C-alpha cells in the first residue's frame, strides 16, 4: 500500500478500478530514464509534458476524450511500494542501479504535480493537448506509459460509441453487448463504461453495471429456445394476474400454457386474412413452449428472440400468442429481437405482421401489439447502421458488440506524451515528418464559437498571452503551413484547460468526474459542432490553430534547433 502525505483537506480519489494500475504498469525505459535523471542530478528539474494525438480515428473529424477519472485516480495513488522495489532489484535492469535510487523511488508521489486537462467527455481535436502534466522531471516521465494506457483505449471506445450514436440517430436505443468479444476482462469492463459515456443507453455487462451504475439489459439466447423440446419443459404453469389488471387478491391463471395455445388458435383463425408472405402453416411448438416459460419467468418484461427457426413463419406468430396471453392477464410484452438475416426487410415485415394482428383482432384483444419494441443484433457496426438508415427499417434498439468494443475499424488512437518545456525553457522535437514536429512550450488553448453558436476553431496560445476576447478579431494560423490563416471574431470563448490535480491539495474541488456528467458533456459537445464536421462521409476537418505569437515562436525555435546542412 502506498501512503501519500497530502494536505488535510485534500481531495484524493480512490484507487484505479483496475488493481493492475500500479507504478510498475510502465515501460522499462521509463525506469531507466528516471535512473539516468537521478544519476545525473537532473531528476528535480521542472518539466512540462503534454498528452495529445495527431489524427482523429475512424476517418472522422472529432474525438471524445475519456479516461480522465482513471488518470487522476492513478496520480492520486502514485507511488512505489517496497514490494515494487524488491522486484526491480531482482531484475537485470535493476541490478545496474545504485541502492540509493531505490530509496529515492520510495519517496515519489503526486504532491509536486499539477495536471491540467480538458473535461472528460469533451470533443477534442488533433494536437490540442488532452492533458498537461507539470512537475519534477523524473516523476512526470514515470507517468507517461500509464497515462497513455488509461486515455488511449478509453477515448477510442467513447469516440466509436459517439459515432454509432450519430449514425443510428437520437431516437433508437443502443445497447452494448461486447463483453464476450472484448480484449480481456479489463477491455470488456472499460468498453461498457466508455460506450455509455459516448452515448449508448445500457450494457449487458453486469459487473460494469455494478461498478459504474450503467443500466443493464438482456433477454435470452438461442440456447434457451433450443433447450425446450416441448410443453413438458414448462413445469411451472401458474401465473398471477398483473396488479394493473386488478389481480391483487384474485385468482391466478393456473395454466398459462393452455391460455397461450388458445391464443395461437385465435391467431390461426385470422391467418388467411394476413398478407400472403406473412401467412404461416405450423410454428415450431418447442419454440412456443420456450417463449411461454420465459414469459412465466418475466411476465412484465417479456422480449423474445424470434429467429431460432424462422422469423416470419414461427418466431413472430409464437411471440404474438404469448403476448396476447400476457395481455389478457394485464401484462404488456416488450418486444422481439432479431439476430440474423436481412434486418431491414425482417424488421419492416415484422412490424407489418404486428400491425395486421392488431388490426384483425381489434384493440380490445391486441391493443399496442403493433408498437412493441424491435431490437436487432447480429454483428452490427457503423456501416450497417448507415445502410439501415438509407434503406429504412423498423428497429427501435440495436445490440452492438464486437465492432464497438474491439474498435475493429481502427484498433488504436495513437496518443503520444511529449516533453515541451524544462525549467521554463520551451523544447521542440523535430522530424522529417512534419506531423511529428511538436509545438513547444507550455500553452493555453481556447475554443471559439461563431455568431450562430457553433464551435469553429480551437486556438493554442503561449502561456503568457492574453486569452482571446469576445468580439475582438484574432489571427489564427496553421502551426506549420504559412498560407493557412484566418481572422476570427468569436461570439464566445471557452478555455479548454482546467486545473484538475493541484499538488498536495489533490483533485480540484469543483471538478465533477461522474460518469453521468461526462456522458451529458459528450452529447452537448457534439451538438456544438457544425453538421459537416459530423457527417458520415467526407466530413469537413475542424480547424486547429495557433496564435500569431506562438506561430512565430515555433518557427524561430525550429530554425534555432535544426542543424544546418552543408553541400560540397
């Protein structure tokens, strides 16, 4: 256990949710650099690092920042234990280190750090830092790998979820079903958490529901239907009347399966009046028995998976028979789930089937049957959702797993953590690849809004520059391309960096890290963007710029640091 000495009124967060997040969850070279700093006597130099990414994922033009709470939990509890040190001593790397260095490691904590960040759930853009970490060089260096690990995947999943929400539209429910396909246990739980932040409504992951308060949803699998061979498998046929039907104190239905069979005969009498492709001959009776037993277990939330045998010829008629029986006892079935086939076609024909049954039997018997929920699963991803919107569908909820939690379209975000200042002196990293040239110095950043209230540009400034002002023109420049520049007259200016961790005082008192707040912030941040930045195909790049002063400084330092070649 690491005990960090903090101010008496400090706000310190609990440990990270994953117990593997320790000081040793790092790359070996962080420790070798820390030792070299210490050996050279430079470990206490004041350093500034920035965590950012260079390109938006999934061929889009925005990213959602997530993972901040876990990053602050890590900083709150950062420190090496004696067991950590004992392990390091036992390694070949540690064998080359002096004993006093291990004593030094045992003294490290977060009391001398400051962490500035954008709010969790905010929409963020390339090159604008998500985190700025200030403190002793050795300590801020040691944080690198873990912070990247905590932010990279979280932001990727949250962005993926937000993109799915945009394509699906605001009116459908999105359910995260990815635990069984996730990359390990932590991948599964983290995916549930950050998919919810990004706009999903619920998860099938019970542990994630417990840890983070996410609503949990689920029905049954094909195996439940297959496990029923016939009516003999329905062994508890009694069902009490619903309180809504005035059933309290009254006799229960002693033979619910018999009532279901009676409703099936009622359906068969209207079968020939259905559209030709919706008529059936005989349904799978074992499926009907399975639906009946499931309804007996969950009469108030009956939702049936209808594609085990045949959706239109068996699953739907069987569902309707059970739904009608439940209605007679005062219950309302929730709906059906489709897990295979042409989801556009099947959902539309299923809705027509339900409408026909309600019309032919009348509202007294089948009221609201036509309005039950249709849920779809079956390897759904962003492209499928886009296609369904183009071709039309009648689906009210989507269960999405593999493509969401594995981020199959792009498995990594590519955040980096770069040194930008030491002892107040800006530092720059140069590269033949201009995309890898860093923007030097400790910076501030602001989001500026148009007269219509939409975010139009993020601008980075030098730390000592005054903030942009509402109604005053400011020149915004591309960091590296001289000809790309524009004047902006903002109607609103929003600072992007906020002090999150303030040394021995801990997490700033006004920082709200709740998942619900981050989720609401994500939705609001996306609403502030122009629609062309959000569109599915060929979105317009959002502008990220620097002030004229920072632009001049970048290029002055670039020339000062770049070696001059010589031709002979």
